[in-house]
C-alpha cells in the first residue's frame, strides 16, 4: 500500500502556495498593466510583503519591469509592466485534421502562424512540424520554448506521446526529437490538459481566482483537463481526465475512439451531434461548424441535434461535479460557439441531475479563448514552465 509522506506533502503544499501566488500576481500584471504593487495587493488580498517578494523575483528574471506613473501631487507611483516582447514561444497544435504552428509573446499574443493538414504518416508529420518550427526560429529568433499539444495521451515523466487514437500512433518521442532538431526546450501535453492550462493563464476573468476547475474539450472526441490547486492534475502516466470514456448509457449514435457505444464521447462529441443530424435529414456532408450555423439560422434538425448533445453534456458534467466538486466547469471546442443555443438545456440537465447529491451547482462557462483554445494551450505549456520554475522563492 502506498503511504503519503506528510513531511513531503507539507513542503509540496508550501511550494504550491508560492506557485499559485506567483500565478495570481503575474496574471494581474498581464491583465491590468501598468499596475502598482499596492493595487495588486488590494485586488488580490495578498499581503503587501508577499506581493513585493514575488514582484522582486519576477523582476530579477526579466519577466516584468518598472515604469514611473503620473504624479497626483506627491512622489510619482512606480508601476509594473509585463516584459512581453522580451522573449517568444512557439506553440504547435496537432489536431486530427489540421496542425497549427504559431509564434507568440509572453502575454499569449500571436505574432505569426501557419496551418497545414495533419499527415497520418508520423514521420512525414514530424518533418512538416520540424520545418515549420525551424522556419519560425530563423525568422523571429529569440524563441525560449516550444509547447506542443496532441489529441492523445502523454506521459508527463518522459514527455512521450503514448497513444494518439485517431492515427493509432504509439510511443512518439516528438518532444525529444524536436528538441534535438532545434536546441530549444520542448514541453508537450494532451490537448485538453493544455487547453485547461490556457484558461488558467490566459482565460476569462471569472476563472482568474478559481484554482480548481474542469475543462471539457469537445471535438471529434471528448477530453477533459482537470486543474487542481492551480496545476494540471495528471495522474499516473498522465492518464487522469479520461472522462470521455466514462459510461453514460447504451446505444450512442456513434462509437468512441475505442469502439464503445456507451461512452460519454460517443454521446456528446462532434461526431455524435453530426450523426444525430444525419438521423433526421438523411445523408449529409456538412461540418460541425456548418451544423452550428444552420442551428442559428433556425434549422430544426440542427437545433434538435445540438440540444440532445447539450443534454448529454449536462449529464456527464453532473457526474464530474459529483465526483470532483470543482469551483467551475468550462466548455471548450467549436461547441462553445453554440453556447447561446445549448446553455439552457445543459444547465437544466445539470441542475436536475445534481439535486440528489445535495451539492451546490458549479457554474458552467463557455471558453472565451475562441478558435485558438488548443493553440493557446500549447503556448501556455511554455508560459507556465517559464513563470513557474526556477524562480528563487
Ligand atoms: Zn470509450
């Protein structure tokens, strides 16, 4: 039986608190710059001394700098700004259909990007990604890190992509190969984990003070990223958050990536919604985005297909809420565009199915990161490492 070493746990806890405080201060500077130490302290309820200590650390590392504010009579105040352009990060978002490679500054602002078809041949795929990344490094220089997100399982210890179901790729050492090719540090994670990290670092204000939340990423499949204590909860071999394969019922409209018709993914993914639409209208080649557009244009079949998906999303989220009691749940992926159409059904299903547990209802939001959630996730892998590690605390 594994026992928890309490001494170790206490040290970890203190590190975690420092990490979270640093995250909070840095996010405040990013969002509200220029801002003074006193304002940060006032708005975050962190002590002045704690804020000053963190600000000194961040300054030492060249992440922020000071400017003189305007005087209102006395001594002009010292304000803080993010040194956003000081260094750049490259994000690589590998999705089942397309791959996007982009360069961004430390505030997550994309300055250059390109998108190409994802190649089902893993060697050809590496050549494409490698060429694109090398080109951006040549053009922009100053690239501090590369973040990669993939639609599959990544071992956080070895950084090996263990399995990408859509392409049946196994044990892909993409991160170390890319590092060898470029000499730049590479961070890699599952797309839902990375998207959750992006919400934490770059997401909506509602989530700024939330340190425990779940992100549900709906795409061709369905993945979840769990943020616990301001960090991604990985589990053994990075396999936590596989709620897309929890059993929801029988007879889903499609099978999940592993072939089951009982998984949440089989009921609530984009493929499930498209299958429901085809059940109503017969053969149709429309994409998920087109289906959403039709629903907004009052197409009954499209609206019904989306509402049924909203029901199953609510059902799954209610199960997650009962098990993990998060502070919030965020829905991400193209489905977020349909939020005004599905929010009512999703929330009422959630309310009905959470009643028996007596738990308070976690608020559910649509992601505000838009079409770039996964890409910003890949970039956040670099930002989180840079801001979190190596700062003397
Ligand atoms: Zn499954």
